[in-house]
C-alpha cells in the first residue's frame, strides 16, 4: 500500500514547499482520499516493480508526477482493449515503459514523458544553486561576488575554471570604488553557460562568505520548447526500436499551451487546419528543414493537464504522424484522434471525435469526484 492506513484530520492546504505525495498522504480532504484509493488500486499492477513504486511515492514532484502519468496511461490502455507488458524484454538495457497489443493485430511500444515550464524551472534552479555553491566555497575573498545568469546550461560548469576566473579579477579590481566595481561586468562562458560577474569590496576582511547578489535576465516564457525537448528525449532509437510502431505519451503541464497549439510543436508553426510544408525554416517534430523527421515515431498521445487532483479538466488526444514508417491504425484508441490527408505540399488535419470520458474507465466515481474537494474525507 502506497499511503499510510490511518485517520486523517489535517485539512490545511498544501504548503509551498510541500511535495505532492506528502500532501496526499497527510491531507483529510475528500479529493485526496479519493486519489489515495485510486493510486493504491492502480499501483497493484506494478507491485513487483520496486523502482516504480519508489518513484510513485517520491517527494520529488517531477518523479512522482511522471510515475502517476505512466500509471494513468497504463491503466487506461489496459481498460480499453490493450494487453500490456511492462518494460518488455529483448531491447537494449534501457527499455520503453510498456508494449501494447490490440486484438486488431496491432503491437507497438509506448513511452511516457512530461513537459512544462514548471519542471524545467525547477531543474534550472537546481543547476543555478550548484553554481552558487561554488561561490559559497570561496572564503575570505576580499570582495562579494555578484552573479547574473544570462544562459543556464544543462551541462556542468567547470568549478576550477570559474574559481580561477574569479580570482583573476582581484588584481583588476584593486583601487576601484564600489560604484566602479559594480558597473564592471565580467562575462564568463563555459560549457554553454553564460554568466556576468561583478564585485563589491567587503567592509571587513574578516567576513568569511563571498556570495553577493544573484540576478537573472528576464525572458519570455517559451511554451513550445519544453514539449519539443521532452519528445526529442524519448526517440525510439534510445531503446533500440526500429521495426515496430512507437508512441510517445506526453503529459503537458504548461497551462498556457492549448491543445490546438500543439500543431506548432509538430510542424513548426501554428496552422490549425492546413499545414503548408513549403514554408522555409520549419522546425517541427514531424517535419523540419524541408523534410519529414522522426518517422520512427508513429503517433503522440497528447495529454493536457493530467493532474491527479484535477483529472476532470484533462484532455487526451492521439496525433498520428502522416510520415510514420509504422503507422498506428485509426480507431483502436478510445480518445479523439487527429490525422492528416496529404495533397502535395499541403496537409489537411482531420479529426475523429469520440467524446471519450476517461474518468469512469479509470474507475473514478465522477459524481463523488466532482464534489467539493476540500470537504473532509
């Protein structure tokens, strides 16, 4: 059992730094009680997978959300006509989440992933903290060291290179006033990081700590890049799959990326009904630089806002790749489907609308689920 078996009396809202799993485990809210019951039931199918159960009960919100999403997809497909095998053998050491077979003769692989600025921001803050910790280790330096993060890289910054660079600034700063020092911006680039460093003279040479002000460049929120990054990270070659249908199930947590705007992720621009492939410079997941790409990906199972506490607001749809080497037959998925008819350099988007209500399929009592979530369980 995932959650403690006890009576709960704490009806306070989640604290800002409280993990989702911890909140679910301690809250007396009706909705949290419903979610605990569902996750306990669904996770029985994963009882032998200790690593998965550990992720599901993790206080790391990204790991927990990823495991919950995988569990929802697994449960949903299993209840809509698919036979599933978790981590199918015979692949590389790294395996996809599961193999799905259908009575129509279809057999393919499914890999689940998340995207959203909120998770990217968490990872970025962790990387920035690692740089700040390097500065914290510079003790009794005669200056406070101010950092401005212009570009945060996914690669590790060279600790030795950064420290040596900062120490080289000491001689350049001698004799300058604090006002002059603050205006002097020293750019540092390493492993795709771009920092600006300035110094402020300490009033007392006995001050041990040297980390000064932390600044960051303001930037517009990109709603497309996180989804594209998530898809690119889950290509079938990663698992040695080259001869079978392959579906990426993507749960997009970005509240500002609308379902219809997913066209821009796939095609490089937002054209709701007709896609022109003769536009120059297109950089989509299905089509880029004038040619089809990622043809080994058969379709994207696009889920919008699949939050375990607000599942009634989620949307699910299957987006077929018209250039797929191994297409997914239309109609075998219960959700809405989008496919494309081609005519030269113009693709026309078509829809198979099914008005699929997935909550009852998952075993959710909708009438109970939609009651006031904060009432006592």
